[in-house]
C-alpha cells in the first residue's frame, strides 16, 4: 500500500502559478497511510487580496466575451482535464482516501458541468412582460453578477469544483476557488491545467489556506458579488454573518440528516442495496448519505440481519489499480474517526445496540484513519446519531409502526437536504411528498445528475447546485422598458 509523491504545487492566481506571499507551505496527508503525499503553497490574507483583484480584472474581460467564446474556453479546459484524468483520479484517491472507482464520479461531474452549462445558458430566454396600458414594451434581461467566491468541502474534491465552475463560467462570472486544506491537491492540479492551456488570466483563481485569513478576507471584501459554498451549516452561518459588508448573492449547500424510510410493502432488495450504498459509499462522507434508517417493524428484523450481513462483506482498502476491487476507504482524518467512536458510544449509552463493527480494522496501515463499517440498531431520538449529521461509516437503524410516527421522526431535525422513501402505496407517496420537509424527496430509487436540482431547505442551504437553477446564483436580472 504505497503512496505517490505529487511534489510541490503552487497557487493559481491571475493566470500564473505562484508561491504564497509568505512562502508558507503545507503537507497534504493521505488518510489511508498518514503519509505526506505533496506540499502545497498555503495562501494567506495577502494572497486572497491578490486573487480578489485578479478576479475583478478577469470578470471585466470574461463577462464581455460572447457565450460562444466562453464555451470554446470551457471545452478546451474539459479536454485538458480528460488528458490528465489518471493523475487527477490518483490525486483524489491519495488526498481524500476515496476508492479509485469513486474518483470517476468527480471527473464525470466536472467535465459534465463544463459541457452542460454553456448549453443551458444558451437555452435561457428573455422574459417578455405585457403592458396592460399598451404604452411600453418590457423585457427582463440577464447579465453576469460579478466576481464569485466558492468555498468547497473536502469530500468530493473535483465534483464540488464542477458544481461551481460550470455555472459561474457559463454565466460570465470570474471565480475564486478555495478548496479545503484537507484535499487541495486535485484543485491545485486543475490550476496547473488552466495555466497549461493559457486560460484567460484572473477568470479562475485557486488557493487554499486558513479560513480565518483567506475566507474571512474574501467574505468581508466588497469585491465579490457572489459567495457560494459546499460545507457545514456552521460554516454557512459564519459566511453569512461575515458577508454583510456589502449585499452579495448567496448559494449554499450545507449539512444533511437524511431519513431513509423503508415500508413493509417496499421492494426489499432495492431498499437494502441503496441503504448500503448511500451509507458506506465514500466512507459515509456524503451530505446526502442515508443518515437515519427507519424500517417498518414487520420487516425490521429481516432487514437488519440482511444489512449486517452486507456491511460485513464490505472490502476496505486503498489502491489506484482499476482492477482491484475496493468498496470503502478510510475517513478523512483522525478527528473524524474519533467522532465516529463517540457517536457509537453515545448511542450505546442510551440503549442502542452495536450490531457490527465499531473498531479499527486489522491489516491496514496503523497511521491511517481506518474504521470498520458499523451498524447500530435501536437508536432513539436523543442519540447523537439521530440528531447530528454522521458523515462517516456508521449506520443508525430504528423501527417504526405507523406513517404518522415515522413522518414526525423524519422531520425532527434542523436539516432539510435529501430524503428517501420506499413504498408502493401511492396515497402514502403523495402524503410524504407533501409533508417531508426536505429539498429532495427520492421515491423507490436514487438519481443524481448535473441536470437535476440539488438543494436543501431549513438549515441545509440556500439555492441549488446542478440544473438550470444553479445559473440563477451567478446572474442578475434587469428590467428594460421602452416607451412606444
């Protein structure tokens, strides 16, 4: 289980690969082994200020290009990403610990976004407004909002970039990307790709660094017109509070606490397969993971036994060999793993039962952040596993008796991102569609795609990633009225 050395990576600001002003560097640590796999330039306040000025200049150029010209540059970037796909996938496996198969999703997301959004932008139409007195004509026109700043989570390093860079560039905005310090490597390689194709200076800028310096500098600046992020609800609240130096557009995909509800009339195998995939995929580090699994009492014992059996067969590992089957990697760092142990201990102390896992697996690097797939049954509403977003490979399962009971429990959370229900009762489907307080309700299956809206309500966010709705975050509307 050897790691790769990716060398030293620089910031990408104003079309150039540069060291940080302070010269500070940081190691990127592989969560599978605990080894350093790269050094990256670590940005500070001065670098953030440089990026803001560069993006301001880049916006003036980029926003004046035709959509056809912007599309040509985005297509060139897409092609260049494919040319370095193997390197990017290896970088994500090393920096985040995801499986090699899982890294394909990130490549697909960013390249799809670079292709889909120019077409979506082309399909937008001016809105005509009738004039009831017949004295004027009126229309609504759109234009790029300005400089956008994107704060990104570590769990899907390039998928998260794709969700922002696609609509921002298509709309005509310039963009500053701040990847997480835990997984900046693939984003920095993207900066090298942008530099290699002579992408217009200042239009995209990439830098990672301490939020207290970098994010606060950019959020409190009056230069950005758009602040967009993928991350925790706590971080979202901090950005909102800091942003009030000027009026900015906000787009935020925040935390989730998804209910996964299985009724006795559900397709058992479909529900079981998705309950496993949505919990242990990406080591459970997904905002739309099946966080609280509710199973009807009449099939609870059967479902739990099958779920434990499936969890016990998950293969852990770390490899960039496409021919080696690995189902799950490590969690991102030691703090995350310790939190998983705490969540399990809290649940057991409140009467839940540890059914499987809960330990550090044998035969894997001791300095890695490995944890067995873990199943806890009988969780209750006072358990942290019920209240908090788990964001790790711990499944909390509980039974229910009635529709009213499970609906109340499902909605008993501050979050409102994804939800899943499995039933063939059409009347029940209609009721739960109306009464589940979540931005996404998926029935008897799961689908995510660049053209499908992805967004939450309550404390799970503002606006949408993916789909035509994401463009709204990067555009402003103007009314044009002409007297007849």
